[in-house]
C-alpha cells in the first residue's frame, strides 16, 4: 500500500516538473525574441540615421550644383 502511495506521489510530481521545463524553454525563447527585436531596432535606427545623412548630403550637392550652374550662366 505504501508503494502505491509513493508511486502516486512520484507520478503527481512529474507533470509539474515537465511543465516547468516547458515554461523555462518558452521563457528562454521569449527572451531570445526580445533580444533579437532589440538588436533589429538598433540596426533600424542606425540605417535611418544613415539615410538621413545621405539625404542631407544629396541636398547639399544639389544646392552646390545649382549655385555653380548660376555662376556659369552669369559668365
């Protein structure tokens, strides 16, 4: 009779341990996704800053080209 009680107790403790392992794996997956999302956000910010710099440089070149064109026309 004692053996049956011990087996029942052991059987009852196994599922929570399995569920705990599943939960830990899912939590690790979530942390990995959050980390990846954060890295992607940093990279997107970097690329957006780079695009803004290129647009600013392009505007400066266009303004300089227009100024030079006016100087050539005035000659």
